[in-house]
């Protein structure tokens, strides 16, 4: 059941950016978890700004591609505590597991084809305007 449209997905993306940026302060991360959290905030912000959905600024990345990237991000977030050696840091481990699960759920609930319709509609309007 795909209940999230591109606009709602975008809002969730920007909330996730803020969550990654604030997590070190909120949960007391230091070292690797802190750095990874800040890097993920910057990367997720960049991806959101570049995505072709209502809240994207530059609209270079097709929304379905954004979704494919999110699958990889979800899996990576779930593995990061072990890959980067901070699985014993309970707050950091649990944060990355929770955000990985959240990104996975958002992926499963998002209608990525709705983004194509928005782009097709916008392209049609731009083409009609130029004629």
C-alpha cells in the first residue's frame, strides 16, 4: 500500500536531515557516530535538494532513482554500527538501526510513480508554454 505521495515523502526527508544533524547533540554521539551522522545529514540534504519532487530545488534525480538509493541507504544504516565498529555504543547503534528501519518503511510506503506523473505534467506545461 503506497500511501505517501512525493510531497509528504519530501517532508519526511527534510525531517530526517534535521534528525541526522541533531542526533549527536540529542544522543551524545562522539567520534565516528557523530561524524557519520553529520555526513549523512549533508548527503541526505543534497539528495533531497537534487530530487525531482515537489520539495526538490534542482530536480536532477528522478524520484524513482531517489527511491532506489533509499533502499541502499536503509540497508547501509542497519549495517553501519558493525561496519564502522561502534555497535557497542548503545545510543548510536540504536539510532542507526531505528533510522535504517524508518527509511525502509518510508521506501515501502512511498508511491514513486507519482513523481513521474508530476514531472511529466510539468514538462508538458513547459513545452506548451514554449510553443
